[in-house]
């Protein structure tokens, strides 16, 4: 932990806190307001773009100083009691996580039929559309092909199958970026589900970008895991020291 931010950063931290007041949010990731509320103030009044990572850095810096100075001074705003040189700069951890989206997708697929009456990919029974049999006609003394009824007997042979309509399900995969004051989210019970990191103390959902449509993982309902929303496939924790210094001090390391 280090101290000291630029005057501009100190002003932003102090003013956003005052403007936010207290929204009584259950997710006050930024000390006295939710991250969504904090972002809207930074965008509207300070020109910080909607996908700018500075939003998460300011938010978690506000939370860290509020928690650290909880008993200090008369003002609930921690930045009213300290100057720029006394603002604490926390260690912020950045997680980039590939995971299932919150909602699965579905579609109907016509599965091609084989000659044995089973569908090619999913082994479903195909319905016969046209069947024939050879019938002996006394008048001509010859066997001729004749169409069978759909309740044809064993002497009939199906010539045309109706492709079965298979309903398929799959989880689209996306990449999300989280910022947190803690460094052990993905090794302390959050390995499986991505929402766990957001529920943990100080974790911030920054962005959700489409990474993969997940279509290669399509399954029929019998084999589909319909409760795998948020399931984590891969993750990485990145160093944010440069970004934090540049944001709060106005210059890179």
C-alpha cells in the first residue's frame, strides 16, 4: 500500500462521494454507492468513458479509503478528512475470466436420416414418408412396385425418411473483466461460478464481451447441463500497477 494521488484524482474521489450520497444499495462496491451508480456519475460529470478501467480504480480506491478511515473525522466522506498526499492507493487485482453467459440458447435442427431409419448425428428415430413393396399381379404375371400405407408391414421398404426436428441447447461463452481488492477469489471457492467473484468483497464487474458463441457445445436436453450459467472455463489475473498509478497520480510508473 502506498499514499499520494494527484489533486485532480483527489477532487474526483471527494466530489463523486458527495454527489453519490447513499443509494442504500446492497452492492455498495464503491463505499457508499453501487458500481453502476458510481460509473454513471463519472461518465456524466467527469467525462470518463463507459468502458474506461479508471472507473473501477476510482471506485475501489474510494471503498478502500472509506474502510480504512471508517472511524476517522466527523464527515462520512473519507476524502473530506485527508488531502491528496494522504489518500491510500490500494493494491487492485484484475481478473479476466472466460465463462458461460447467464442465459443458454436453443434452436431446432433437422438431423439427416440414414438408411436404417436413425438420424445421423443424434440417433433419433426417423418417420417414414414414403415406403414401397413388391406385389405380384396375376394379370401380368410380374412383380411390380407399389406404395405402402404408413402402417406398412414388414414387406415394405422405406424409400424416404422425414428428418427429425431436434431441439438443441448450448451455453454461449463470454469474457468478463473484474477488478477486486482481493487476490484469492479464484482459489477460495470461486473456481466454478463467475458470479462468486462479484458477490465477494470489493469485486467489480467491468465489462462483458462476446468471446465464443459456444455452438460447438450444443446438446439435446437429456445431456444438457441447464444450471451451468456462469460456469468458468478459464481465467487469468493481470498486474494493474501501471494502470492504477497512471489513473491516480496522472503519470505512468
